[in-house]
C-alpha cells in the first residue's frame, strides 16, 4: 500500500515539474490583471449564455440577451 502512495507522489512531482515548464514568461502585474479581467468576462459570458438556454420568460430572455451583448462589448474593448 505504501508503494502505491509513493508512486502517486512521484507522478504528482513530475506533473508539477511539467506544469512549471509550460508556464511561459513571467507576466507584469498589469498583464496579469488584464488576463484575469478577460477570463472573468469570458466566464460571465458563458454563464449568461447557459442561463439564456434555460430561460423561460420573455423578460428574462431579454435581460440575458442584453447582458450577453454588454459582455461581448467588454471583451472587444479588452483586446
């Protein structure tokens, strides 16, 4: 049983080492903030689109459509 845990630990360490290699160049604080903001907008957009598919009332659908349009504009400005 202990051997299984050791192999999992080695596997985890190897995966962490690979992840560190793929990180790429260091980002400036401004770049990190911009990347985080863009990711937040993308996630909000995905959620709004999923909610739109489940929406039943016309008013809710309109509100979500307006929100999606606003989020898409924010993404365009973020580029």
